[in-house]
């Protein structure tokens, strides 16, 4: 490695020492020691790109236009869904509510969300029963859970729970002691994990997502565009409809792989000639089209001045501990760096929750919308992994069971975000 770039070493060391976990779709049969494809594909080799600054500038400008058009389409989808909900309200008197589910990243700790969602789906007598979600968003491991939460059937929840209960040992492989050399695309080869995700994206799942999209429900997957330096929400419902028309699920696979591609740990994914990585590099949870600046509520009221204001409910499942437990930190760069990364991850989660809460407060106080915000997270005293394996099966089972048990208790939903700078709201 070039000794004039010492700033790369802490990042590499953190990745090696922390063994950052990642998750995927439902489990399939154990595979052999070889991934499918050519030797180059199995080794996940990627050629250097010959892209000039001018070419990049042109690509980014086109990208901005594409994302702006997609954002507008998402907003219109929200409006159409509100129209549907209002018509149901008029016809049957059912509550006029727009429900949003947000699933965070967290790697193997996605086991918590899988168990929680399964338990919540069965708690029909709960004062806060699981609704049909009008919008589902997911990042990283949350992105891989999101299509099943979007489908919302018991079969969906059983399938995703089964995955987290049965991690495969050969999903990822460290490239060896020389993986830190700069010509490698990543520290780990995850070709088996990629195969698992591709096999999980079968026609029944894609068709279910497409059907939900036809009802103007949104399934949004967050990934980070490394070239543009921005996060991007992909409309997976729209992608599913296009995939059924073409018969190819490659783009859906790429989006899910990109959202869960931990930077430097796993290879980036190329989509539309731009490189993407884990959505958590931008934000570990996200919402789109719900800011009051979009004027969606105003547009709806303009169309239906006689209509009651829709109720907005945002449910967030966080696959992380929001407050790190005190721990002895040694005066060594790996110990300090690892501890700092743990704290950074938790703090960013808190800031994201605060942002969502501010959006809800704005809707309530400025727009007069009956808006609610609730979240659940892995408790600080939850069981910790006993090994340094990327997928600790025992701990994943413990987190699943913890989530399942918590879902039966309505009081686990929280509305007060812990303070990142004090112990006052832990």
C-alpha cells in the first residue's frame, strides 16, 4: 500500500478487527465451495474504470435528473394511495391512516427485526396491532427484510425468520492476510451470499411486491451512490413490475446486493454504470416524500377540501443498540477506532431518529396532521455474540427470540429518543 496514504490503514484495521456483519435473504440449500460463473466472477474481480472528471460530471447531472423524476413519481404514488385510503374511509368508515414501516441496517442483528415482525404479525389482540403498510423502507439488512414485510403474509415472516436461524458458514470468505493490498476489491468474497440473495428473489416474491405496487404502496430500498456521494431510494415495487415484464430479476438483485454491500468489506455493485454500496453509508434508516416541503398534504387537501386530515403513523424497527454499553477502551488505535465506530453508528442512529421525530412534529404542529412516531430497538442488555464470526448463529437465534417476545408487549414501542450527549434519556 502507498505509504503516503496512512489514513486508509485505520479503516482497513477496523474492518478486519470488527468483522462487521451483513445479512441476506432467506436461506437456501448449503452450497459447495465454488460459486457459479467464471473464475474471474467467482473471485469477484472488478476492472479499474477509465472515467474522466468531465464524464463523471455528465453522468452525475443525468443522475440528478433521474433521481428528481423518481422522487416526483414517489410523491404522486403517495397521493394516489391517500386517495385510495380516503375512498375506503368514505365507503366503510375504516380509519383514514397512512402507515410507514422503516427497517434499519445492522448486519446479522437483522435477526432481531425478523423475530419482532413475526411476533408482531401474530399479536392481533394488541392495542397496536400490525397494519398493512402503505410504505416500507429498508437499508442493508433491513433492505433484505423489507420485501417480506411488504408482502406481510405469515409465510413471508416464517421464511425470513428461517434465514436468520440458519446462517451458512460459506456465505463469506476472508481473502487472506494480503487482502489489505490496494488492488483487491474488498476484504471479503461474498459470492455465496450473493447467490443466496439471487435465489431468494424468486417469481412469487417479485410478483407479490409488484401487486403491492399496483395498489400504490411503496417499497423503497436505500443504497449509496459512491460516484455521486449521495443516498438513493430505489422503488423496488416499480422495479418488480418491470422485472415481470422482462422476465429478468437482475436489476432487483443488484439493488439488494448494493444496499447490503458494506464498503471495503464487500465489493461494490455497479448499477447504470455507477458504483453503489451499503445504504447505511448514507443513513441507517430513511424516509422519503414525507417532508412537509413536498406539499403532499397540501395537494391532497386541495383536491378534497371536505376530507378529514389523514393520520400518519411511522413505525421504526432498529437492528442496533442505540446506547453503547460502557466498556474499557485500551490506548491502542484498533481499540480506540473500534470503540469510536460503535459510538458513531449508535449516534448516527439517534440523529436519524431525531430527524424523523422532527418531521412528525412538523406535520402535527404546522400541518395539523394527527401524526405518530414509534420505534423499537435492540435493548442495551441484549445477548452479545460469543464468537468473532460474522454470523454467530447462537446470538442470531437469541435476537430472534428476543424480538419475538418483545413484539407481544405494546409498551416496548418508544417515542423518546435517547440523548447522544448524556444519560438523561437512556
